[in-house]
């Protein structure tokens, strides 16, 4: 009972400490991903060269994502006023169709809806979120650089012991290796999804392909529903500006991309690295999303992999590791 209460307190601390916890978690996962570059030292590359390459990779990736996101968002904001006429037309047509079907209350609601109020309601929170993302990104980058620089000394300290408290050091290394490979696979599949979405929106003639490609790239890290969420803004804008048939074509294109990458390629490629039950993947997304917010949903699978592999080392929590594992592991 005491352990359950302690676990509950721990979750409350994580939830309340999101401004501090999230940048640290992001930095640790990025540092784990970059540790592959540090393995070049085993092939004769000087340590300082490997560390410099890892730090340069971290700065390049974070800066590039920040620049591309800012540019795409700015372009869309500048073009937003052009869509007012399309929205007014769709609003009139939708209200007329609802009246013709005898749906007076929804029709009246559509007629009196003012998009300007929605824009004003989203503007201030959007600017606040943008500032917080930039500041958080700077903090994440700073912590990542320090972790990469200190990784050599940390590794030397761990080589001198077999256990870290009650945890097997080798198990921690194995968990880090699994997370590293999963993040690599997820990054490749997410990048492929983003490129295909950018090409699809360009072929449809929708515009803002960079923005929709970035949205698909980022949200693809969220298991199960991320790709669905990424398709909603593009399909809505396509319906607004190009009409029903292009919107259906775009929806079909999104479905094909998600089917090919999210259902056919990615599970077969990343399944052995995650070794998680499909239901656990969905539940972990909900759980970590509640504890850490949207970033928790993005990081749900890596965090659950670490929890599962850590629980395997404890007799008291081995049942949890078994519940989290895939049916393939349970049969084995």
C-alpha cells in the first residue's frame, strides 16, 4: 500500500513539474539517440571528434526544425485572410443545406458562427505556445549538449559497477539500446510520412505543403491516432478551398500513406524493438499524455519501453513487465 501511495505521489510530481520534467526527458532521449555517434570512438575516431559531431547534429536538427516550423507557420498566417471568402461560401452552402433538411437549430448556429472570433481566441494562446516552444527548445538543446559532453565520463563510471542501486546496469544499457533503435526507426518512418504528405498536398494543389509535411512528421510519433490528427487540418482546408472531390482524394491519399507506413511497414520494422502489446501502446499514450501532456503522448512508447525493461529486473514488478510485453514474448 505504501508503494502504491509513493507511486501516486511520484506521478503527481511529474504532472505538476512538467515545465522541468519534459525538457529533461526530451534531452535524455535525444542524447540516447545521439549516442550512436559516440560509438564511433570504438572505430578509432577521437573522442572529442565524436562529441563534436553529436553536438553539431543536435544543434543542426533542433535549429532546422525550429526554422522550418516558424517559416511554415508564418506563411500560413499570412495567407489565412485569403480563405475568408471560401469560408463564407461554405458557410452559406452548409446553412442552406441544413435548412433544406429541416435542421433549423444547426443551420442557425452555422449562420451565426463568426470565424474572426475563433481566430482571436486562438491568436494569444498560439503566440504563447510558440514562445514556450522556442524557450523549451533552447533548454532542451542546452541540456542535451551537456549530457552528450558528459556521456563519456558517465559510461566510465557505469563500467566499474554491475548495479545501480537495485537496477542492473546491463539492463539499463539494453533499454537505452532498444529506445535508440526505436527512435531511429520512428524518425525514418515519420520523415517518410512527412515527405509523402508534402508531395500529396502539392499534387492536390492545396499549398502549404511544408507545414502539412511537418505536422505529419511530428504527429506520427504519437501512436495510433497521430497520423489521423495530422490529416484533419489539411483535409479541412482542402474542403474549404478546393471542394468535396479534392478533399475526398486527399483523405484517400492520407489513408493510403498511413496504411502503407503505419500498418504495413512500421509494425514489422519496429515491433521487435518495442516488444509491447498493441493495447499497451494505446493505453500508454493515454497514460503518459495525462501525466505529461501532449509531449507525453509523443514520448509514450520510449518511456513505456524503459518501464518494461526496468520492471523485468525486479521480482516485485516482473508481473508488470509481463503485462506490458507483446503476446509473442508471453508465448516465448
